[in-house]
C-alpha cells in the first residue's frame, strides 16, 4: 500500500514555491521522484503550506496567486478519490481570508477544524497569530 507525501519546494522570496507530491510506502520509502502538482501550482506565484485531509480528498494551501484578496489567502482543492485528479483551486473567500496574509492552513484529523495564521487585527501585538474556523459535517 502507498500514500503520498505533499510538500512545497522553491524560493518563496522570488515567488517560486510550488506544490509537490511523492509516492511513498507506509514506511516512508520513496517509490518515484517527486512531481510538481501543475494543476495546483500557479506560475509566478507562491503555493505552499499544504494540509491534506486524512482521506486524501481535500487539500488546503496558501497562495499569493491572482485572485488573492490580501498578501496571501488560503485556497482549497478537492477530488473524488484519494488518487484522482485535483479540482481547480478555489479561494476560501472572506469567511476565512481577509486583506491580510492568511497562511499555513492545518486541518484537524476529522477535517472539521481549520487552523491557520493571519496578520489580521485582533491578534496579539500586531503579530501573525493562530486562528481557527470550524465547519459542520457534510449533510448538516
């Protein structure tokens, strides 16, 4: 049985970070070289800080691509199966993203709580603080 290791590679300072995946065994042994996720990575933008839902059917990441409200926004992509093609990324919108940087999304194990950091007002000493948002289970 295999799984995928997701990571970003590239220089964020020069807008060159892209998302990658590598197939690995459950013991972490690579099965093939890592591949750039072209369906998730936008040219000339940073795409980084990915978090994949436990079932492998949803990925969240931050990006400063076109369509971003602030310095960086959180984007999401889904797929019908753990090994299917990713849908085009969608900006999570104003419920999560503000005109400030939102970065480093992290999903809880059950996929219902999203943790992220942001420079938005209301934090401590104008620093990048941890925020959270919850969602209801499907069908509710």
